[in-house]
């Protein structure tokens, strides 16, 4: 196993526990990146020659190395993969009584570049690094030994694969159904297995949807960026008076109708769906005088890269103001952000800014994040991406 050497003083973040090495941190005179093959294992050394751990290298990526062990000369082999996946499975089985959860959360489970969502016997994988791609046969073998899955779907259409120089063509092993049924918070959601957003379902919001539904009794609910209706349907099942779903996708709104009818059939007549751009539609609702007592705002990441921070922050401020303006007196807003570039304090400032603009006092009743099946690596703030705040506007 060869060595990758860092420049002087570039070891501090790694020594503090971080798992990523950036290409501009490498001493390319001592260890030319071009000499490494994508996915090749190496021992990481600081400028003095001290071993910092073992990693896999991709010379063509900005993140040119990802550590998988703090020990030197440790291969990312089948034994280590099986051990880490078994640990991840054990953590989920201790927390969840049913096999519907995120099984592996990349760096949070010490397996950089690997995401696995479990839908009972069906697994959806996102492999985002050349190292994990090269070890795909080993991964499949480990998963077959641990879980004996009915099918595996490789969701390859993700930006990370493009950055790593990998194919974005989807692959499957075994019969992947058209739809899956996901039990959550006493409801059962039908979601697309092969054509859904991300891996099909957003397990990370499970606890936040449950908390949101505590305020549902008798409420007129608006679910913005609804996808399959996770927030709105959960509220409907807990006694909401009406539910309006807003999404850009007609296919997503069809899922909302299907899931509401399955979980709160008595509310079908009080359901409305709105298709289109959320900013435009919310403006139209405000102009028409519509008001809601309970609103969920769960947008996609408006800040995908640090250089987009200013434009993305403006979008978060605007959408939160629009959503808050639709609240009846005493109304509740659950506002979320999945952009790790927007920290929790900044989301709080978006809420405060909206309250000030509207001249209405706002009180944060609940602060949540991603669920326990999305563990956060203590030394990597990048892995703590989801923020959810439930706020009362008086």
C-alpha cells in the first residue's frame, strides 16, 4: 500500500477526526496524485511522516481522499465492509422495530460514499465514490449475507458520481417493484421504487413529521413541497380538518391523493392539490386571502454549493416569509432546510426576519434534525444537514 503525504500543517482537521482530504492539501512532490488509480487504497501521512490512517484516493476529485480507518495499511476490503455494515444494521435494529430505515449513512457510518435505504426486502443504494464503486461486488456479497434482499437498486443519477467520473446509468439486481409501501408514524405511504425522488422516501424527516402532527387536530393544513405527502398525510391521520398539497410534480400530487385516501379516507373531500412553482403559488394563495392554521415548508436544498450561498439564502428568506404570511393568527409553521451550507442559526434568522416583516411575534416550539438512522459524524459538520423548526406565529 502506497502513501499519500499532506503538506505542512494540513493535518489538523484530519487529526481532529475529519475524514476528507482535499487535493490542495496533498504534497504532490512527495506523492503525486496522478500516480494513483481511482479508488486505490493508501496510508495517509502528515508532513513529518506520521501515519494518520488509511484512505481511498481519487486523483480526479476535489475531495481526493476519504479515510475509512485510523490505522495505517488497512484495506477497505470485504472484511471491513461486512463489519461496518453489521454495526450499522445493529444500530438500526436497536432503534427501529420494523425494517424500514436508512441502513447506511456514508461518513456517519464510517463508510464514505455509501448510502443505503432499506424497504424491508428491497434496498436502494447510492454509491458516490470511485472507491465504493470498485467494491460494488463486495458490497453486494455482504448485503446478501446480512439481509438476503429481494432486490437491490443502484440509484446512480446523483451529482456526486459525476464529480467522481462515474456512470449515472441506473442498475438493478433482482425484481424491483414499481411501488413500495412504507409504514411510518401509524400511516402507510405508497412511494415509487424506481422513479421517486432521491431513494424513494425521506426517512430523515420521520420524527419531525410526527411532531408536526401533534398540532393537527381541527387544523387546515398546507403541505408545501409535499412530494408523497409525508407531512400533510400524517397530519390528516391525526385529525386535520383539511389538507392542501403543493408540489411542482403532478406525479407527486397523485401520490399525495393516493396516500391521503389510504390513511384518512374521510378527508378526501377536504383535500386540494396545487401544481406549480411554490413561490408563485404561495403568492397567489396570499393574494386570494387563504389562510392555514398549520403549514409545512420542506423545500429542496437551495444551497448545493458554497458559492451559491447568497442566492440560496435569499430564496430561504423569501419562501419562509411567503409561508408565514399564510398563517392564521396562532398558526404553526414547520420549516425545514436540508442544505448543510445553511446552518441552524441562519434558519432561525430567516424565521425572525419573516416575523419582523409581518409584525407578528414568533416562538420556536421545537428544534429537530435528521433521524437516528442518519447518524452525524461528530467531527464532520457536513453530515448534520437537516434542520427543522416548528414555530408559532401569534
